[in-house]
DNA sequence: CGGCTTTGACCAGCGC
DNA sequence: GCGCTGGTCAAAGCCG
């Protein structure tokens, strides 16, 4: 989608190992980069950390903005009744299996296939107007992890589990347990094609916010760079005298970025933008 | 003890 | 009517 690409976050993929971190942390500032390469004191490392946090924050804002624009665009596409535009697994698509019961309830037509992608577009659009909002979320997990848990910041109560015909992996049914009046339901099932992928299907919209005590798992979390206490000057000295410690610190920072979903999203968008160009 | 998970039973819609 | 299927219920058990 062009809009997505044009709003792509500014993640530069032209990373060369030779340029090292200095070029990442001091873009357009060769003097600072040079100083850093000669001897990076703890103050500069802190500066780098702040810079990385700031960059991370901007990236997250960009991603959030992209999501909003994408949603708006999707709704426009839906209104125009254009097929293929909102199809597939990137979230927001309607699962016919999910709606089967409701379709039956409303006397609607039945698909000739169990696969969701062949669903007639017009009927889907028609259904969207009278069905609760349905969205899909794909989460990659450890295939050996048998729990059907998708952490999204809400509190869920499992009320059923079922093995479905088209997928040997069981499907778990959840209800939002934060508010008894909350109508939202969630179905979680491992993808038949990719067992490391969990597919969560949400029905309806929450009539409450997220719990304060349970933040959306990592979704809104600024990555915690575990550099330990920085108050001591002894730490500075240790860092200065130990290249390994410095490398370890850099690795931790890199790891925290890698583990940050917002950073991953931005990176994915940047990579796909590059490959699809 | 309250909240949650597990799991078999049950229900409704549909095709044959 | 019967069997299949997806979705839900509810009793029992577990856990903090």
C-alpha cells in the first residue's frame, strides 16, 4: 500500500558494520563520532541512551500514526467496496468462520469453502455494517509454548477451548474480564501453516480502558535498557577501562531495541518497503 | 475463598 | 432425522 510506504518510519537500512555505532548515534556529526570512536566516556553513553530512547519514541509515534492512517484508509476502501485491498492477515480482516454463526442467525449466505479469503467481498462489507467490530492480530511465539496466550494489555477469562476442523491446533475462547459489561471476545488459535504464529481474533470493542496495573505487553513500553546503576563514578571508570564492558553495554542496548515491538514494526516496514520498491 | 482454567456436555445452524 | 461443526455453558479442580 502506497500510503504505508510513504509514511514509512525513517529506519535507515544502509547499515554497514564498518561504520559502527558512531554513525548511528551521531548522524551528520563527524566530530562527535570521531570523539566517540577515540574514547567514549560514560557521559556520551548516557547521551547515546537518551538519543536512542528519543529515536525509539519518535519511531513509536510514527508507527502509531501509520496505524491510524491505515485504519482510516481501510474504512475508506471498505466503503468503496474494493476487493483485495483489505484482504488477508495484516489485521482487521473478517474471518468467515468467526461470523458463521451470526451469518446463520441472520439468515445470511454460506460460503462454499472453509477458507476465509474466498469470502464474497460484497457480503463481507454488508456484514461489517451490522456485526461487531472484528480484528485479527498475529503474534509470533515459541512453537513449543502450548499456551494460547496473547498479551494485549487487557485481562481475559478463558471460557472454552475447541479443536476445529480446519486446524489441528485447539482454539481458545476468551471474554474480557475487566468489566462484566464489556462485550469483547477473543479467539486464539495457532496458525495451521505456521505453528509459531498465534492468531487472535477480536470481536467487538472494549467499553473501558486498559488496566493501569497491566500495561499492554511491551506495546507501549519504552525498552528498558538494563545498564545497571549509573550513579557511581566507579562504573564510569570500569566502562572506560573495559572495552568488553562497553561492548556488552552496546549489545544490551541493541538487544533491547530488537525486543521492542515498535522498533520491530518500523524495521519490518522499512525492509518490506525496500524489497517491494 | 475468589478467580481462573479445564473439559465434557449442550445448543443451534446447516447439509444430506 | 441425523451427523457435523462452531460456539457456549457450567461443574470441577487448581492456585495464590
